[in-house]
C-alpha cells in the first residue's frame, strides 16, 4: 500500500472585518513580527495593520514588497525577518509567496493575509520564484503551511471584480488538474509528495461544484459591490478549497501551459488565474475530454470575463513557430505538465493551444475590439 498525505494551514479565518483581528492571531505566534505589504496595502491598510499588532503587544518592522517574487526580493525579506517570530504577508499572491519563502529561510512562523481572491497561494506551503521581468523560474517548497490565513471579505470585495474572476480561473483548474494526477498516479505536493487522500480529492471536487453553483452569481454581486453568500462561497473556493485541492492533489497542464506562456511578453500583463483559465481549455483539448466538458469550461470562463482565446491574451497574431516555442518550454523536465497522462511533445502542446483557441472562438465568436 502507498503512503497518503494531507496538509493545510493551522487556521483559516474568513469574514467581513477580520483584518482588525490580525494582532490577536499574531501574538499567539510570537512577540516580534515582520510585516511585508504591497505598496497599495501600505497606503490603504498599513496604519490599521500596525495598530492591530501594536494593541496586541507585537513589536513590528514593516517593509513594502518590491513587486516580483525574485530570489533577490526573498533574500532581502528573509534578512529583515531574522530575529522575528513571525512573518506576515499582506497583499497579492507574489507578496504572499515571498513572505512564505522568506519565513522558511529565516526560521519564522507565517501569517498570510490576501487582499484579493485571485490565487490559491495563501493556504499553501509552496511559493513561486519569478525573474524581474515576470518570467516563471521555479517552485519553492517551504515544508510547512501558514499558521494562520486571514481573509477579510470586505477587503476582497473592495478590489476590482476582475481579481475575483481571476481567482475563479485558478480555482476552476483544481478539479481538472487533480483528475490528471489521479490518472497518472502522480504524487501530491505534501512534503516531497504522497498519494492523494480521500479528503484531498473531495475538496478538489467541492471546489468545482461551488464554482459551478455560485460563480456567476458571485461575479454579478461583486461587480455591484455586494457581499452575498455566493461571494463568500467563491472567496472560500478561490482561496481555501482551491489551495487545499491543488496542494493535496497536484496541478498539471493548465498551470504547465500558464508557466510556458510567460515566455511570451504580451501575457505578462494578465493575472495568473487569467492565463490558467486559458490553460484549462488547452488541458481539456490535450486530454481529449468530452466536448460538453470543454464547452462548459469555455462558457463559464467567457461569462465572467476570463480569457478563452489567444486574442484575449494579446496573442491574436502568434505564429505557429512561437507556439512551438511555448510547447518546448512546457516540455522542460521541471514543468508540471508532465502530470498529464498522455504522451506529450512540444508539437502536441502547441497544437492543443491552437485548437483550444479555435474551439473557444467557434463558441464565443472573435474578440471584439
């Protein structure tokens, strides 16, 4: 019998106004903290965050995130974190990734506070390193999940609805990619990898079911600035269900194509989950899934403004030679696309990308100027 493994954060707390409770969670981890925040977060919430920490008796050093989760930025933050009991990352996915890796290197505990629900990074023990130009480099394993994940739904709702949609794109990949890993019998991302637990598989499935049930209603409510049960459910799906699902089941072709697409400069202007959404359609083509399933994914993503065509990623004129380069990038041994239970080549990946674009265009029509 194979060994199974499951992992996740020690605490996950979500709801309106929980940002004010940061201090009470931090003090339980230690009396000294490093606070890493996005520039926007510093301007909007910086004083309130420090006030919460101060009122709880936590000595705090603050620094503003440099903009990319590069090796140099991780090293800078880890140096500042020396002597701190806990690193608190507040902001988007790259800020949280940097805080997690820096906390590992500094030997500190970790709190993640996402201010957008656009990725499933907050709950995981994994961080991604990019170049200064935003090109994917590698995944770093931290071997421990965050001690606390604090998600203020009022804060999430104040962000443009595009972030919530991007999070749904990332979350939508959870079940499709989990299935790839089941079929290829690939290990998950707990420590150095284990077989999937029943709990992990069911969480991935629940993520998909929640998106299909509440996604469109949450999108409409969020655009209107309304916090509804559907919005809360989607925040949880984007953050907790997707985070637990991908880490406990694994990712595959949707993220593999996302990572490879980063060699194309026009894609740098799009969010992670937006590129993953297009990658989902490519994955379904690559695995030759039922047409109905492909159509469901295309229509769902298109309805909430996610990219489904190459033109949506500013790649309308991409050449076959460039797509072959993307395929070659995806075929690198470290790329997660190898969890797909198919014989893969750079050419087959390039053809899947082109076919995904053709199918989506046939269903939705060409992109409007």
